[in-house]
C-alpha cells in the first residue's frame, strides 16, 4: 500500500494551515495594536505635559498680573491672583516633574524654568510686595517690577517651557506618524490575513472537491450501477488515500461478484438440465406405471372372469356328479375336466400372485420416483432463488 495522505491528514493539514494563518494574522494585528496603544499613550502623555506647561505659564501670569494690579491700585484685593498663582505654580511644577520623570533634557529645561520662576517670586514678587507696603519705598517697588530683570526671568522660563513644549510637539508628531503607521499596519494585517485566509480556503475547497468530493461521487455512481445489477464496469482508482483504497476494494468486490454470478449461472444451467432429464425420466416412469396399472386391471378382470367361470364349472360339476351315476365314462371325463380346471385355476392363482408382486414393486418405485420429483422441485426452487439473488 503506498504511503499517501489520508482524509484525516488532508483535512487536519488544511485546518492546521488555516489555524496557523489565523494565529499569525492575529499576532500581527496584536503587535500593531500594541504599537498603536503605545503611541496613543505617548500622545496622551505629551498632551498632559503640554497642559501642565500651560498651567505653569498661567500660574506665573496670574502672579505677574496680581503684582501689577497691587502696585497700581495698592489694594490688598488686587493680590488675590498673585496668592492663588503660587500654589497653582507649585502644583504645576510637581505635575511636570511626575510627567517628565527621568528624561534628562526635559528635566534640565524644567529645572531652569523653575529656577527662573522661583527667582522671580523672590527677587521681584516678594521684594516688590514688601516695599509697596511702605509708602516710603513704594516707588522702589514699582521700579523693581518695571525693571527689565523680571521680564528677563519671564523670558527665560517661557523659553525653557517653550523648549519643553517643542520637544513634546516633536514627540507628538513622531507618535502621530507611529499611530498612522500602526493603523496602516493593522489594516494591512487584517486585510492581508483575511485575503490569504480566503485564498487558502478556496484552494482547500478546490483540493477537497478534486481529491475527495469528485472521487466519492464517482464511487457512489459506481455503487448505484452495481446495485442495479451492472457488474461489467470497473472504477478508476486514480487517487490515493482512503478513496483510492475504497475504489480498489469495490473493484475487487465487483470482480468477485461477477465470478460468483457466472458460477451461479453455470450451476443453474446444469441444474436445469438435470431437472429436465429427471422430469423426462419421471414422466416415462409414470407412463410405464400407468401401463402396468392397466395391465393389472386387465389381469384382475380376467381373474374375475375366471372366478365366474369356475363357479359355472362347479355348478356343471355338480350336475355331472348327479349324472355320473348314469355313466362312468362321463364321470371320468368330468373328473379329468375338473382336474384340468383345478390346475388351470392354480396356474391362474400363481400368475395373480406374481402380478400382485409386480404391482407392489411398481408402487415402491412410484414412491421413489415421487421422492425424486420432490427433491428436484426443491432443488429447482433453491436454484431459482439463487438465480434471483
């Protein structure tokens, strides 16, 4: 038997190939999905950093606005933006440090911005507020705020914050590119995997139709023809595996059935010929028996006639005896006639016994012939049943 792939290996290989392609496609989609998630997380992080930078700027702007208002009006209420801006600045600095983490470049820029902000708070904001509280030094407080040092500090922290923002914007642009690439990769993996799966499924369907379905259809048609009694055809065993072995087995079975049918037909013909001969012999025996039976009937009629004649002879013998006294010669003649008649009757009796023996023998032969005819009829019925099968 050649080493061929069976149906279970073929179907198992097809299912395994589809499963492998599905796993690979799913892995590619999962990988691109992870890249997309990472890029989105980086974008979210950059957005949080930029919002924290805006909080930093807003807190410093509120402090500068509150300080200017206080210097212009001299009212304590004007310092409210300045006072609310200090904790907001601390919160923004803390959030930025948490968001930036161990990044050296961003940490250095943030440290410079925080240093400029703290210097402005100490040298400009707090100094101007202290001097502004005393009318004698109020003019100095205005000069401190109007001096270019505060603007330089603001320019420094704005520059550092803008540098951090520029880094985050470049990071966002890069992550947006990664997101777009990841989306393209994901779409390519999905569509490519789907297309390959469809192509493989189509190829597997074509292979199954060619290697399994079509041979099975041919086998079923061949089996139907065999079921209708056509034992003359042969099935082409062109494929391997179970279908090929099935075709070979069916061919061997049909060949055996054909040989058996020929043997049965020959045996049936022989049995029919023997039955015909036995039937002819039985008919001849029956005709002979009928002839012998007619002879027996004729013999019986003759015996009846002889018996009737004997009765008449006995009557005549009585008359002869009656008249014997008249003449002796007539008596002797009558005695001789009686003796001859008795001998004839004895001979007739022996012939009747012989005929009865022949009748018994013929009856036994007739019984034997009846048994033979019954056996022949039984054989004929079985032969007819075998021929039908």
